[in-house]
C-alpha cells in the first residue's frame, strides 16, 4: 500500500482508469462479436465507431484502429455485406 499522499491518489486514479479502459475494451469486443455473427452495414458502422472512440480516449493508437477497421471492411466484403 502506498504511504505518500500523492501515491495514494495515483493508485485511486489507476483503479478508475483501468475500469474505464476495461469497459471500452468490452464494448469493442461485444460489437465485434455482433458484427461477425451478423455482418451488416449497421453492425460494421457500430464496430468502427467503437474503435474511433477508443482512439479518442487514448486506449488505441490511430493506426491500430485503422488497421482493425480495414480488416472489418475486408471481412464484410468477403461475406458480401453492404458497406
């Protein structure tokens, strides 16, 4: 356990940030699973939106999200989903 006041605060902040990051990751996984089960344009849009939110919050880098969104588009094209 931290003893110094600033270390205690940092520990509290880390817990909150971890919870927030886990929720964002969970949202991404949920929408991705929904898209793969039913590859429609609407589901693809939701999945891409979740990636954009993760970039905005600083959880993913821009190019990582871009690469994953491109993979979604490739998957949609392969399954003949309308984009």
